[in-house]
């Protein structure tokens, strides 16, 4: 069974020879070189080729648009911080004022933002063409963070202004969500066209950071009433076309899992077990059309991968295999971007161990607790 057939069959809930494995989120130039079995000089001559070879040696089937570590920054780490000091001049009134200029109908939004829409559609087309070429003989996993209503207004106004606006101006915040959903729905038809054009897996990996390590950063009731309905509207073209929507899950997402499903999601990617995320609970659900829930995960980058030993890696694989009844609906993937602190051998152990398992012969393992007891290092 080749990579493409394996991924497509898993999406169709058909038997596979082994669980499909995904890659692409890996930093640490030295680690990539070790996994690729190349010298640093070779990597510097062809960074993308080195990253692809590392994933090939891990027996990966598909790639999200791949991270390529900077060959001149050997200790590069993922940087996605949002600092409040950058938004010192923003307050809740800024969101209120923006909402006043949005307009009241879809036609007004689409007309007012016509130039933006044109640029967005071009960006989507360019991104697919580039990433199909960059992933080479791997299967590209469709991925775009802009296909739903935009919850991440904190990246524009800062957390304080955003959360204050939710309390002071809920109608206006909802209107901003609505506008973003109108735009996303329009551009989502471009995604459908390109998934068909490039014969990509019928899935979309997406979703916004809504939760911290305790739970949602605002009331689930607010989200249920004012955010999720607009995301559902934006995502309808995917759901109607049978595209499986996979929501990225950082933090404790358990309080909003059912709301995600109601909005159209039928899969989840992550997971921070240490925050209370339970894959056994996730797989008890069904998607909005009764589908088996898809899980993209199993490799925990905050605990097991960087700090566990070889047996810990195998325990994590056994854990996610048990949670998915022997790998049904499972795509092995990292919970987030693997950092340079992660021993390459741990990644190799995890991927190769899962590759050795035949889902048809899976027998449940002993119920390992999670998180594993932290060992003195």
C-alpha cells in the first residue's frame, strides 16, 4: 500500500496495512541532519531536501506544509508569542469602532472587501502550488488557518482589548466574527477547487487557539451563541462536500469539543494530555454526519517526546492506539512543532514502532496512566 492509498483509505474508514504517519512540524537543524543522516554542510546546501529526507527516514506518509529549520540558526525554536506591550495603544473601543464600519449584509462585506478577497484567493492558489511542489513525493495535507470565523482577534488588538470587548461590546465582537466568516466562506470554495485539482486528501487541518491550559479563554456560552454559528456558516462548503475538518487543539479543549463538532469538525489534532485532554473521550464522539472521529496526534511534544525514554515513546503509541481501537481514524502526528530539545532517537523510536504494528492484529495493552510518572534525569 503506497502513501496516498494509505491516507485516502484511512479517511474513508477502510482497512489499512498500517496507521498513516504525518510530519512537517520539526525544528532543530542538528536533529534534522541526524534524522536525515546527512552532514550540516549538505543540509545548508539544500535545507528543504534535508527536511524531506528526515521525514522519509521516519517513514512518514504525508506532510503538512513543512517547517524547514534555518541552517544558520542551529538552536531555532518556534516563536509565536503575542506580547501585550505590543498592543499598548489598543483598547476595546477599537473593536467597537471597527465593527461600526463593517456593513449589515453579505453583499456589503463582499463589495467593501473585494480587493482583499482577490488577494486572499491569489494567496491560496499560490500556497497550494508551492506546497504541492515542496512536499515532493509525500502527500500534502491541506492546511489553512483562515477557513473559519476568526477567533484570533487578540493577534490584532491584544488579549486585554479583545477580552474586554467581549465583555463590553459582545454584539460588535460577534459582528467581526460574522464578517470574517463571510469572507472565509467565499474563499473556502477556492480550497475545494484546489483539493480536487491536486487530488489531495479530502480533509482540512485548521482551527484557532481558543483555550489555555485550563479551558476556553472566554465563556463557552459566549462562544456557543456568538462564535460557533458563524464558524459553522463559513465551514458549510467543506461539510457539504464531504471534506473532513480537523481542529488544532492546544490547551484544554474538552469543554468545547461538542461545540466544535456541532460547527462541522469531525476530527482533532494535538493533544496536551497534561491539560486534561482525553483521547478516549474524544473517540466516543461522532462527527456531524455520524462519521468516526479522526485524531491527528499521538506524539506529545511537551512531555514524552523531549523527556521520555524509548519505552515512554512506545507507551504513548500504545495509548493512542488503544484510544482509537487499534488505530481507526488515527493519523500519527506531533501535538505541535517539535523543538531542538527533542532527542532524534525518540522520534525515530515512535514512528518506527507504529510502522511495525498491523492494525488488524492489534490487541489492547495494559491501561497506562497518563501523564507518565516523571523520571529524574
